[in-house]
C-alpha cells in the first residue's frame, strides 16, 4: 500500500513530537495581505507562518469572547426585564440605597474574614 502525502506528513509530525497537530492549511493570499504578514513577521522576529497562526488564533479567541459577552448581555437583559415585570406587578418592593449599602458592607466584611 502506498502512503498518501497527508499520512506521511502526519507521521513526520508525530515523529517530531508535534503529535495532535492539524494538517497544514494552504491559502492563496492577496499580495497586500502577504506583505502585511511579512511586515509583522519581521517586526516580531518570527517566520510568516507563525505570525499567520498567531493572528488567526487571536482573532478566533476574540470571536469566542465576543460571543460569550453577547450571551452574558442577553442573560442580564432577561434578568432585568424579569425583575422589572415583577416590580410592575407588585411582586417586588423597592429597596432603599441604605439597605443595598448595608448588604454590600456585610458581604465585604464576610469576604475579608474568610481571607484571613
């Protein structure tokens, strides 16, 4: 049986200690994009592939973080609307600012005691 190039490359990665590494991604870049990557590589003192990997990874992390932020905002909005509905229905009473400050002071005091 003849080994396919991808299998040969995978065997080389495993043999070189890069087990679990993905397959190479071959992308034709516009000249301006490649020039920007080369500029970043030169600035950072690393090869262009490493810069491309770092920038892709960074952007994917930003996308994930943005999604998590959107989910958190949606949850907070839902909680706020739920509370507003309860207040309008008379199910919740308003709390004075002094009561809120007292609750926060109690929580901070308890937290400081736990820390030592």
